[in-house]
C-alpha cells in the first residue's frame, strides 16, 4: 500500500470495518447456494411455461375447428420460444470465473451491451413469437363467427393488444438508447 | 486437483487477510443498505475464491483482487433497478453538483466520512472505481491496470478527484 497522501485518503482508509471472516467451507457453501438459486429460477420458469402451454394444449385438444387448433399450437410454440430466450437472457446468472482478467471498463461495457441487446431485440425474442398464434386466433374467430357485431369486439380487442405490444417495444427501445449512451461514454473514456 | 484446490484456497486466505478491510470499504462505497452490503461483500469473497482457480500471475495479486471486487460490485449496481444506474453521474457532473451543494466543513470524522460516501455513491461505476482506487492510495498506473482506462484519462480523473475533495473538505485548494 502506498503512503497515505492526504487527510481524505486517511479518513477513508482508517474508517472502522466489521472484519468479515469467511472460511473456505462457507465460501463453497455459498457458491453452491447461488448455483441452486439459478437452477430453481430455471425450474420455476420452465414450470410456468409448461402450465401455460398445457392450458393452450387443453384448448387445442378440446376444439374441433382446425384453425383454432393451429392458433393454439402456434401459441404453444411461441411460449416455448419465449421461455427458452428468457432463460438465456435472464438477469440472474453466475459471474464468469475470469473476472480478474477483465478490466473494469471491459467488464462494465460487456454487461451494458448484454443488457442493451436484450432490450433492443425485444421484438424478435419476446413479442414476435406470439404474433402468429394471435393472428391465427383472430382469423379463426372471424371465420367461426361471421357476424359484423362480433368483429367490432374483436377489432377493439386487437387494437388494445397492438397498443400493449407497441408500448412494450417503445419502452425497451428507450431503455436501449439510455444503455447505448452509457456504452458510448465508456468507449470515449478508453 | 487437491494441490490446485489448496493453491486456490491459499490465495483466497492471503487476499482475505491482506485486503479484507479494503474490500469492506469497497462494498460500502457500492451499497448503502447494510443487509445488501453484507450480501455484496460475501458475493465478492465467493467471486474472489472462484477466480483464483484461473489466476495466472500475469498481473499482481492486488490488481486481480480489485478487478474482481469492482466487477462484482459493478454487476451489483447494474442488477439493481435500471433507472438507478441512469441516475448516477460522472466525475465532471459530480464536481459541479458537489460545488453547488457545498456546506460547512464537516466537523467530526463520521460526518466527514458520510459526506465522502455520499459523493462516491453518486458516481457511475467506472468513475467510482477510479475514486476508490485513489482513496486506497494507488498510483495512476495501477488504477489504469484495474480500470482499463488510458493513462491520460486516469490522470485527468485523478486531477478532478483531488480538486473536488480539496474543495469539499477544505484542504486549501488544488493539490495536484
């Protein structure tokens, strides 16, 4: 340690600390606990996906109209795709063991880029997979119930869903722009 | 395998013994909530132990330890609500903000320390990294090795830090 240069450095270095002590056994136990947390999260998300897919499968089997069955099948495929992507991009993850080989700038930028890509590409991995099922369901409904009054209701509901999709997409684009700004600042500092 | 595990454990013991206090100070600079801070500190210790499995001696042990600790802490900041990260500022902004909010000289040590912590916790992770390394007494070359910033940028940031601290803690102007 270098010699203490000024009173503020002295103030900082001489502040009281609790003196945390962790044995290697405790460290190993805690490392294992974190791994188990990730496994539990993955299990929870898989279970959620199975439940929702199961519900759509139930509708699919119970319905005799081919178009409705295709729509529910597409929803199931979309749900599975979203669940897989959620696990891949999830926020809880083990930090790489090579952390010490990475400078702070490199590590921080990589983390920001990972977050930016996840939010910027929300359309292909989170929203788009649900669109085919939804479109097919609308078509199936319009054909099965050809009364214009019913179509008005469907159109209103469709408009609501489109608004939600656009809102989610716009929010994520804004978050991506903020993250990109931070990345640009880091690039300028290098 | 057993020998490797033992080398990893030995490095960890050395790190915890020599830099334990500095790591606690670092955790304090990144997390103000006591419970979350304890979690963060434990996470840093776990990451350090894991990292020593891949320690190749290409940089000093101290540089390695600080890189791991800062990276875990930065990851902790990022995993908080995203808006919180956006609210953090760079050294230049902090300098202006600190000047505008400059109050009377902190009379006692704990008061002064709290004021210092307030300043540090408002900084973006990379600038916080530089400020903490400076406060721990590291030189510009080592700060550059840990942060990955170019020497010129490190020098500029240290200059800013010194000026800001001098004005905030009334040490009689520019010390650089």
